[in-house]
């Protein structure tokens, strides 16, 4: 069984049992009390989903594309909000108070910033 078919089966089975739990078992819209026959019918419907999963694969691909677009939109929105409403005020406050987070500066008396590397005999402290 290929991975796409397995993902389709898992997705639609979880969706089916979630909707079954919400609308049939918990709310009691269709069955007020569930008998063994009704449970067998619910399992049979899930088996039908498993058997006809190849037909549901294009729908699964469409759902993945749609949710990918929604995820990208949510990610962009959250990052924009964090940047403009959290990081920008912090940086403006730091700039207004004159505090610098990076200690950038040049030492005029030093000839080079190169640091010599010394080989360590202890392998746990190599760096």
C-alpha cells in the first residue's frame, strides 16, 4: 500500500469517527442509544471508506492544498503581528533610551580580530 493511500484512509477514518462521535454518539441526533447492530453499521461504513479510498484520494489532495494555503496565511499573519506589535515597540524603546543590545565596536589598537586555535587533548572539550 502506498503512502498516499494510507494517509487518505487514516484522514477520512479519523474524520468519520470524529463526526460520528460528535453527531451520533454524543449529541444523539440519529441514535438515542446505540446497539450492537448500529455499531456494526458504523464500522461497515468505515470499511467502505477504506475500500474506496482510491476514489477519495483527489479529495484528500484538495483538502491538503486548501489547508496548506490556510496554514501559510495564519503563519504570515502571526509573524506580522509578533513583529509589528512586539518586536518593533521593544526596539523603538531601546533606541529611545539609548541602550544597545549588540556591543559593536572596533578596537583601534588591535591589529587583528583573529583568534588562534589551540588543539585540546580532551575530546569532550574540543570547542
